[in-house]
C-alpha cells in the first residue's frame, strides 16, 4: 500500500470522527467537514479538478446516509424527533418527501451543469446570515409560530434538498435555523434535522452515482461520483462518534447550544468563502 493511500486513510478516519460529532451535536450530517477534507485529499493525490469537487460532494452524501440513520436513532432515544413534521400521515405534506425530490433532481441533473465555486459562495453567504442570527439574535426570536405548510412545503422543501445535495451537506445548516425561527425548540430542531439529512442524502447519493457513472479520471474504487474508500473509512469512524455528539447536545442548555451551533456554522461559512476567494 502506497504512502499516499495510507495518508488518505488516516485523514479519512480523522474526518469521520469529527463528522460524527458534528452530526450528533448539530444534526448537520457532517458534510461541512467531509466535503472540504475530501476535496483536499483528492486534490493532493493528483486527481483532476474536473472531478474532485463532485467526488467530494457525492462521497459526502453517501456518508451522510449512514450518519443520518445513526443520528436520528440517537436523538429519537431522547424523544426529540418531531415525526409529525418529518413524515406526517399525508405524505404530500411531508417536508422529507419534497426535500428528497429536490436532492435527487439536483444531484442527477444540476450537479454536472453548475459551478462548484458559485454554489460554495452561495452556501457561505446564506450560512453566515443564519449563524449571525444564532449568535446575536434574541433567544426568543421567532418569525412565525409554526413551520410553513400547504403550497410552501414543495417550494421550501425542494429548495432545501437541492441546495443541500449540491453542497454535499445533510441540510441541518439550513433546516435547523429554519425550524428555530418558526418556533421549534432548538433540541427538537436539531433532532428532526437528522431525519431531513437522510431524506437528502439517500436520493442525492443515487443521483450522484448515476450522473457520474461514465465520467473518467475519477479516483480508484469509485462508483459514479461516490468513492467507496472514502465512504467506508469516514462512515466507520463517524458511526462511533455520533452518539457522543448527541449526548453532548442534550446535556447543554438551549442558549448555549444555539451559540455553539452559530459559531461552528460561521466558521464553516467563512472557510467556504475563503476557498472560493483565495
């Protein structure tokens, strides 16, 4: 085994452990950590810039499938998941359904046609505003009393799913602030976001496998835009650290959790912007 592959495996293991903690604590799936780390690893190993970002995003969504399952089970053990919001009896009123459709369309059709730099900057701008609200906003601030329903569900859900899939994230960076300003307590928002992460990641992974199937120049052990080596090592380490993150989240008071989430989200946003600008 070459030194480059050994270094890649060690890096992936560290990324997996950190991604698991973030998934458990903040319901963000760990993609904000996984994507830049995989992008750096693939670039360092000399793979074409035409595929490195797509590979990082596609592999991240595959890892988030595992992270989200583990995370939602951990949060559900605390009774924190809002199943009526996640998947109500009327499937057409389910945010998870429309989020999943948006994620699939974005990964299958939009991803090969859009600039990774533009999407990254868009994420950075939106995430910065959300983070500032968490850090400096009034703890009791709400935009409305309930999460938007009716015709807003397909529009909001599809947009969240599409943007999240294109950025390789579990959507918690968007859904947690959205639920919080709509009156959902932060612990319940974080827990429910882990379920939305699965609704994003599963169809997105399928879409990235299909859209990258015939692309050349990909790293070894890749199926479409999903690298199996990255998936295995990142997912394996994250599997053990997600429950630790969930336990830490439920042991913190609501105000402190909002502050920690806001600071982490701001750092992620600034880092994404730095990669585009510099």
